[in-house]
C-alpha cells in the first residue's frame, strides 16, 4: 500500500515561545476530525496562555495533555482504547530537556490523568518508568485516587472493541489469520495524544498519553512511555511526541531519530517526513510526529490519512488542522 506522507512547519526559529499538540494519527474524517481539531485547539490555547504568562514548557505540555485526556473524543485516559478483555491499560510519559528528567507510567489501570502521575514520577526522581500494579501503587502513594472504570470507559470504546473482536473472529474463521497492530489506523479512536513546547527561557518539554490499540493483549506496552520512541526532549535538540503504530515507532526509535535530524533539516517538518518514510520502508508502520526545535521552529508530519493538531508560536494566534 502506498501512503503519502504529509508535513508542515511553523515559526521563524527566532528563539521565542512555541508549541504544538496532536490528537493522534489515524483515519478520521468529517465531523469527527473537525471535533478533534477543535479539541487540539482548546489544548493548545491552554498551553499558549501558560507560556505567555512566563510558565515553563513542562507546565505547558502537561496542561495541554490533561485537556486531551479529559476529552473522550481522543484515545487517552477517558475514552481510551480497551484491551481484548475490556479493560483500560494506560500509558503516558513527560520529559524536560534541561536536565533530561522524565517520568512515565505504562499499563496503568483507570486513573483520571495518567500524565499527572508521570509528572509525579519526574518530580520524585527515584525511577523513570512504573508499570501496572506498581504504577498504580506509586500513584496512590502520591495522592492520586483510582477512578471508577465506568466513568472512564465510554460506550464508544466498548463498541469499538466489539467491532474489533468480531472482525478478528471473522478473519480467523476465514483462515486469513489475525489482525496486525492497528495503532489507531483501523476502526476505533485515533492514536496517542501529545504536546511539545519551548518556553521563554529556551527550555523544551514533551508529553504523550494513550490508551493504546483497540483489542490489545493485556500487558502490551506501546511507544508512548518509552523515551526516544514515543517521547523525548533535550534543550540541545528539541522535543518530539509520536503517534501511530507503536511497534514500528519503537523499532525505529522515532522521536530520537527525528530530533537528531532537526538541525540539518531545512524545515523542521522535513525531519519528521524523512523518518516516517524510513519507518514505513523498514517496518511497514504508519504514524505521525510533532516537534519543536531548540530555536522554536515547529514541525509536524504524518503518513496516515489524518492527524489533528494545533500550534502557536511567539504572539501568533493558535492555528489548527488535521
């Protein structure tokens, strides 16, 4: 299958504030895509206000992702994709680029905002990544209350799982074999949500959160909480957040590759374009990535049909698209 990679860039790189958020690479169209673009615009506006008031990039990306986690139109936290057993297992990571501090959780049972728990891990600084029951225990120790699964699992998510399982059964009966990792590419919500930013002090940060893929096996962990794959930030390079087919993103080390290519790229979006094409060639996987470089240039690229995004830089108003 031939897929056209699409890319874009914003900002002059003049060293000011810059940010971009994404609502997941996928195959979303029409009213649903418009709604996701509006959700990204709302998240970017929150982050822009923080940066304009002198807040840090780390604060801005966390706040933006919380807006997206709370919006059931996205596949993160509330409304997230369900495992094959009908449960929520959530992944999230946040990283700042000055001291390379990071925090992440994976396989987290229902908690309202996994990105806030990841931030708590960054602040605590004993470990970077917590998983499963250990992640839940850490969250409780930090004062986070578990959520009622009924309040986070939506009817839409249940319907998407039922459709996935029915299709899996049909393909198995037909002798075609199982379904590969959709990563948000097939039926169901689009993928991961994320945000990257540069603040007035030149600090960068990245945050990413996801429910994973519809019908994933219990215990499956995607790229989002893995530094260098789905999330990365380094003041010397920039910040990146990825979305799409997680297994391919992990295998190519998407965010790390893109950030190391940013400096030489004529436009920041070109770096994402090149690495997404490489990922498709080497692994067959599709996805998207957003970046901000150390000078405040913004880039985005996708090899999927859609990826809602919203961006702002310096004193420009928020622009959004899909």
